[in-house]
C-alpha cells in the first residue's frame, strides 16, 4: 500500500509538471486530467471518498472549461490569419 501511495504522489507531481511546462495546450489538458484523477485516487486511498468526488468534479470541470475557452481563442486567432 505504501508503494501505491508513493506511486500516486509521483504521478500527481508529473501531472502538475505537465500542466506547468506545457508547450501545446493539449498536453496541459492531459496533465490536468492526470493530476485530477491521481489526486482523487490519493484522497480515496486515505478514506475521504466524498471529498475525492468533490475534488474530481469541481476541479476537473472548472479547469477543463478554462482550457476549452483557451482552445477557442487560439483557434479563432488562427482563422483570422
């Protein structure tokens, strides 16, 4: 169980780094999904199932909307060129 929690922590850090150091916006979204799923799994392994579900729904839903808005702005600016 200890190795599993350490693995989740490593995946959470890698997901956060993927969000921070993204070159294209799509890799940032993949990192965001990875960090959200792993963070929820980490809380689930601690026995906080309701907070895990709330974190997953609110964080992933809210941040995904920000990325969709960013995608639409980038696509709109590329169509004008």
